[in-house]
C-alpha cells in the first residue's frame, strides 16, 4: 500500500492511494501515527471510504508533524563520505565506520510541492540530500539485526536540506539541518510488505531537471537492520519514528565548483516504487 496524509476541504485525512495512483481512499485513522500504531494488518483490514481524485486534494507530508526529531545517519554512502571529507579539507577515514547519528528538528515537514525555505540573511550554501527514510512500526527495544525488518512499517523519501555554513560553524549539525522548512518528506509511505528487506531501490535527485545524485538504497555503509539493532539496544524507537538513512554522492558541496541551491530552484528526490518528492526553493 501507499499511504498518504492529505487535506480535503480543509480537513486533514489519512488514506491509501488507489492502484493507479490517481486517487485516494480515506482510512479511519485520525492521523498517520495512529495508523502506524494500529499496525499494518489493521490498516490493510480497515474499511476505506470513497475515492477522491488526487487532483482534488492537497498532499501533506505523510507524517506532517513527527512526534520526535527525525533520527539521521550521516556519511552513510562511501562516495558521499569521500566528497564531504574533501569539502571539509579532511582525509577520508577508511577504517570500519562507526555510524554517525544526529537528529533533525521537524515541527512541520514540508509537503510534496511545498517550499524549501532558503532563510535569506541566515543561510549560505543551501544544499539538498535525497534520502530513504525508514518508518518504524512496532516499538523497537533491544532488537537483534535479524529481526529488525519486523519493526519497519514502511519507507518514504526525505530531503535532508542542509545549511552547510551553519552545519560546519557550530560543530554539531543540529542547527544547520534543523531549520524550519528543511525537511521535505513524501509523497507517500510505501508499506514494508511491498518490498524485500532490506530494500534495494534506485534513489536519485535532480535540480532543475539535472541529475545530481544516483545510487541504490542497498549501498548503505550501516544497514537499516544494523541501525535499528544498534539504536534500539539503548533507546526505544516508538511507532512512527523516522530514520533518514543518509544520502549518496552528488550533493551541491561535492560538485566542482560547489553548486548550492538558490530561490526558484526545483529539487526532485526520487526513490523507485515510492515516488518523486518535488519542492521549490523560496
Ligand atoms: Mg543527510
């Protein structure tokens, strides 16, 4: 199933896309996190209302207001770790990598077709990062890697928008990645039963139609299973937790010369089977 959150006549609803992707049927849950808490079997069994054409509703981010910060992995594709090290003037560490975790503050996620805020006067070097985001289903605590897949509810596309100057200046990345309007997400949650675990899906990013990033989601340095296992050894991952798994090479800071985003740019992050997340910088 492809699940979405949307606005219809001013009311926020949760629904399932029809097979052709052109319409949505409402589901009897007040919000997406409630649906996730009910579980995939309950969502599948739930009665669906009459379909509304997608062009008559407004898609929101699948989880518009995450109840906790998004958990992110940094430097989780080899080629991106190399380009980031080069940008920072550091040598790329070749040892067995230890996962880089940070979090992203998201009072309100940016919807599909919504605006990425360029924060004029505050932000320089605005950059994009196409990422596969994992949505946790059943709460995970002390989960071994081989059982991690049982705790995944589904997947979505997330753009880990980053202000490189702030990210670097403050040593920790929280401010440079957690500004308002820095977390586009969507267009849907693809439920975990639709793909093998771990998912091996093409991921790409285009800026104004020009391809910048292309990789596969099975090229992660720290796998989804290892991430869930490692984190859940010490922290409970509640239903609806969002884990952004890192971005592949090709971000603006990695280009020669670097090419950052500016107002009017259109950023499209795409993952096979999930869809295209399109946003414009304002
Ligand atoms: Mg990132």
